[in-house]
C-alpha cells in the first residue's frame, strides 16, 4: 500500500481546529503512522540539504540549488537534524510495530546513530580527490548528459543558479584544505597529482570548448530564437566569469600550496585518529562487525581458492605454463582486445540484447526502467574505473546509464566484458537499483538509499549468475568472471593493507600484479581509488559472500521447495538492507517457505 495518503491524513488531522474531534483524531495516531511521518519528514529535509540527490531521483523542486555542503554552517545544521531525528525515532515504541514498519524503524535508528559517529571525523577537510569529487561531479551534472535536465527554459535557468552555489563550494574547499594543512588532515600527494589534470581540463580557451557548453550546443528544438540567444549569452558569461575561474582557483591552490604539504603516506591510519576512522568506515561500509584483520584474512583465503578455479580453466583451454604465464597470455595477446572504442561499446550493447531474454529464468520481478551504454567522458576517463552505473530517474525521463571506460583499450579485455555487464547493468546494479526505486509502499529513505555491502554485493553476486543466464559459455569469459571475483577478493587484502597495515602504493601494486591478470592502467587506477575511498572496496566481496551463503542455506533447507526466483524476490523486494538485517529477514523467509 502507498503510505503517502496516510501522511496526508495525519497532517490534515493536526490542522483541524482545537475541538473534541481533532483531539480524538490526534490521540488515535498509531506508532506506525508516527514512524511514517518521521522518516518522510527526514527524507524531505535531506532533499533540501542535498538538492542534487533530489534531481537524481527526478524530483525537480530544488534544481536551482547547489548547497555548500562543506561549510561549518551546513555541517552544524546537518548534525542538528541527525540528532533531532534520532530523538524522534527513539520516542517510537518498537514493540508496537510490525513487518515493514519494524524493519524501517531498525534501519532508520541504526543509520542516524552511525551518521552521528561519522560526523566526529573531519571529512570536510579532505573535500576532493581524483576518484570522488564535487568538481568532477558538477561537470557531469552540467554536461547536458547528466542528471540535471535540460529540456525547458527553466531547466537552463535553474542550472545557471546552481553555478553560483558551485562557486561557493569551490571557495569553501580551498578554505577547508588550508585548515586541513594546519591540523594535519591532508590527502596523499599521489592522489592530488592525479586530480590536477582533471581540473586543468576545464581551463579552456573558449566557452565552446567547455563541457558546460553541451546544453547550449544541444538546445531543444522547441526553444525560439530569442530564448536561445539569451541563454547562450548567459552561459557564455557564466563559463567565462564563474566556472573557469572557480576551477582555476582550486587548480592554482593545489599546485602552488597544497601539493607541497600533501602527505607521502597513503593510508587513513596516517591521519590523526585515522585508525578509529577506518574502523568506523569498515563497520559502516560492510554493515558487519568484522574487523579489518578478519577481512584481510578472508581476502587471502579467497584469492587462494579462486586461483585454483582458474587453473581448471587453464586445463580446459589446454594452456601450457603456470598461472602467471596464463595471466601474461590473456593480458598481452591482441586477440583479447578491441582496437576501436566504438567496437567495445557495441560489444556491451550486444550483450544487453543477449542477456535480456534469459532473465526470466531467475527473476519474475523486472525493473520498468531501461538502461543505455555510454562511454566515460574524456575529462575523467584516466582516473575512472572500467565501468559504473548511474540510476534512472523515477519518472522515466532518463534511463539508467552503464558507463564504459574506453580509455586505453589494452586495459579493457574482451574476456572481462560479460562479468562487467552482469555487474553494472542487468541483473546487477541497474536491475537492483531500479526495482528498489520502483517499489510501492516503502518509505522513500529506503527506496532511494543504499548500503555498499548490499548494492555491490548484489552486483558481484549477479556476476556469479552468468552460467545460469546462458553466458560464460566461452571458457575465457568464465575466466573473466573468476578474475572479477578475484579482483574483489584482492580488494579485501589491499584495502585493509593500505589503511590498517601501513602498506605503500608499491606494496599494493606488487600484490595485484602477482595475483591477478591486470594491466598497469587498471592496477594504478584501482589502487589509487582504494587510497581515495577507505573501506569502499570491502563491500563487494563481503556482500556477495553473504548473499551466496544465504542462497546455499535456503537451497539446503528447502530442498525441492527452493525456487530461485522466489529467493531473488526475497533479496530484492525490500530494497537495500544492512547485511545483518538481510540475514535475519532471509531466515524468516526460509521458515515461511517450509510451511
């Protein structure tokens, strides 16, 4: 049932005059209705605080805003909201809640508590890096091909206002980074050296060469000549007088001041209180109580196991030599690579058509949204991963986007394509995220949020479904899936190695080269990504192992009663969940299936 009408009735009841009827209505508000009001109010607060998030889900009310999310005022306000809503949810009596409401209560309370713990650490003093940054994201937003719509005159005017907010953010970033230098919170030099070229790519000689000119170059045909002329002039002025100077100021500051103060260590443990910071990141990003040492050992064991599976592929293809020789062969033989970027993109588009008819074998709930394949933009391709996904808007105005990195085709082997497509598109991220967004009856904070261990765990689990979906028929493609799983296991080793064990960048690259079929371009990009986002890489394998464990448990317990489509429904239909919550839920589902 859609709960929004219930919210409306609650608000209407409180708006009535002070009479016996009004008092009676207010008195009969249930704990469930109170909870719904709290979580919906919180979500509204978050959309105002993070207007780009609103845009990303197709809510265009705040499209003219871009908040200075790293200012002291914003951080103080955000913390006050977290405390306020934790207090509100603590007023709920959970023993009076059932089913989805109890689940929402547990998740919401847990998230507010962790958010307050996270605010203890000064991430605002480290506002940019080469993998995740507002300057990069804003360029995508304003390219005409990102989340901000450019269909109406108002859309264009809204983005001009957003530019002002972005300029303020860029100024604040410099202020914060100066403070970070004084307090000892600085990024590793190796990351910032890679970030500088990203900034420099926006220092163009004319507006027409800017990525922000894209919307002007592609005006909708419905605009009249006067509107086009006015908007073209406004965008020209904004690019020359606001956007380029903002990128130049940050670029100059980093080159002239920040880099000489950047640190030579790479792990979070190299920062003040960094060990505790990483411990919290591990807890938040894996949604488990596993320690970094436990995760490190899991990674080592999984790497060993997958190596043995790879050796079976070597036997199947009659390869003579050891595993390292095989890695060298699949890396270097030109038969495993495209020579044209468009061929790589078309290869993924063909995979989309080939996989789609087989999905009904494993799923009876399908997303309504479609997705398309695009190349990663040139300005960020050198630092981007091999593939990524951007969710579709709920109103259907923009499909999901599977971004494929076409930079350096010698680092994009054909044997890796099937696994990557399953992970990023269907039945991976596009499939899971779209189904979650389209769910009816769930509070919006659950429809439009996620947990890395669940989301990325599902993506990696989706890769393992290849043979059930009729792909991986070529042994080299199956090797590609093993290599992808191996890579996520290596991440457990190197992420914890970097941030908890004092590994150097060279230690990380050495371990990668010795244990996987990876070319230098990807190894460097991935290693530096783990440095930039402590703990983010842990969720893939931890989440996949939990989902696979739950499926194995269900298969053994239910025997002939096990239906893989029902199991997948049980995993997907409540949206992304913390892994401990998911495990309890599937345990209840197994018990119900036994009846």
